[in-house]
C-alpha cells in the first residue's frame, strides 16, 4: 500500500516583501521542500471558493475534498464540530454591549474568560431542555440548539455578525425568519435580564452564523482509507473527526513557532503505515498574523528542517507519496488571510521542471491552477 502524507503548513504562502523583493518562502532556506518539488511535480490550488471568507475552516475543508457550497452551514456549526459539541444546530454567540438600542461593543468590552464563564453558567441555569451555551474565550461562545426543527426553518434564519453593525440600531438586525428565529429572539430577551446580574461589560447575547451541524461524507468511503489527522488546533481536529478520521493528539504542542516539532513529526511517521496522514502545523500562520517577516522566514526554515527534513530522513522514499501546501496565504503585509491560490507540490509520481518550492516557481508547474476541491482526487489517483 502506498503511504500518503498530506503536509499543511498553515498560512505559509505570502506576497513579495518590498524590501527584499522576495516572499518569506523565497527568502527562507528550505532544502527539503525544494527536494520534494524538484523530485515531484507542482502547481497552484484555489482553496477558497468564490464568495467564501478565506478562513482556515473553508480552506482546509476544500483541501480535504469537502464542497463548502454544500457543507458549510456557518461558523457556529464548524466551531461546534471543532469542539466536539454534540448538537443538531449551532450558532456563534457573542456577548455584546448595547445601549439605547445601539450596538456599542460586539466584544462585550473584551470581557475576561472567568467573568464570561459565570455569564454562560447563569444563562444555562435559565434555559430549557435542548438549549445550551458552551463557553469559549472572552466574548466568543457557542449556542447549541438540540431540538427538532424543519429543514427550511433552519435555512431561513437570517442573522447578522455583530461586528458589522457597530453603532447601528440592533432592531433592524435581530434574527428573522420563522420558529428558530423566534427562539433566538426569546433567548436574546432572556439574556437582557440575566447578564446585568453577573457583569457590567456585556448586557446581551448575540447569536449569528448558525445552522445545522453538517454531516460530511466519510473520507474512507471516498478514498478507501480512514486517514489520521494530526493538528495542534481544534478546528482541524474537528474537521478530521467529522470526516471519520482518527484524530491523534501530540503532547507539548503550542500552535506557535516553539512547538513540539519532533513529537508532531514522529506521530506522522508512526501512523503512516495506516495509509494516509494529515499533518497540519499552525505556527507559520501566527507569524503572518503578527506581521513579522523575519519570524515567518524563521518559522518556515524550522518547519522545513524539523518537520519535512525529519520525516524525509526516516521514510522509504519509494513507498511514500507526499502532498504539501498551505491552506491559504497569510501575507505579513496585511496580517490576515487572503483568498488567493496557494503553491502545492506532489511527490511520488510525475516530475516537472520546477526546482524549488515557492509561490512563483509553482505557477510554472505541470498541474497549472487546480480547483482545491480536486486535490484529493489528484493525490489518490
Ligand atoms: Zn489557516
């Protein structure tokens, strides 16, 4: 059996830095990724479908062959999946501050975790069967509704992200559309009496971006192997779980450049005999969000040496097939994700003339620009 390894360095792709004339990936010394590109074939992949936000959720779902146009029902459901919350319907739920009917602060004046926990507890003591608030960090929580609703009742609910209506009258943006919207409005009303008893920072809940928890097609049914998901972040673990993959946790990981590279690489090697391993690393993306070019270059070099190099030294290169790509670019210049195609390489089959793994060189690869949704078909063909 061919052993397949999918490597996802989160947010690695970038733009040319005006000072150096190079992207962080071009600047970094990456002999191991360059080896894979040289001995394999390259291209670029569109991992964010038109009209979707370039989040890690959308991009990684697409890479793993899940059509977001069919299965992306909102941020709430993806967060519920990520956190293993067992429910039928989920919404993102902010703690917000509203004054005279105006949305003053979508972040509950940056309420602290401990205060937020007490708010969520107080809310849960007041709600009926089938409704539960799940505590996250600060103002970001999940509202789980585990009740029977008709399909179109769920679909026709209209909500608005609270950060889009700062300074505006909330009356025009309250949940609308049928019975589920009515329940949301009842919960909002309830929160107006509960929150002031516990905190001054927030005085209302604001549910948004919700829907039914999607049932992804099982990875095994489509590609003949269950797959193993190794990631430092619960989002990827949740996507893996929803695909029916085995989720492997690694000790001592930080989701940052100082993570336990050895532990992550070893876990990938250990599970490779199961046929398919996804190894996702978060740290490079964080350097992008910090807008730190030097740190991003360093994070890419560490990744190349301690993940890619470590693995290449220990696998049978005849037996293994490797696909490597970032989920989306996180350019240091804008410190956020963008929806542009990413470079990818596929080692273990054909070869093209590309000699190094960079944004620019991969554009000349034999695959050209591919639809991200087709990457797994390419990998498993
Ligand atoms: Zn990402």
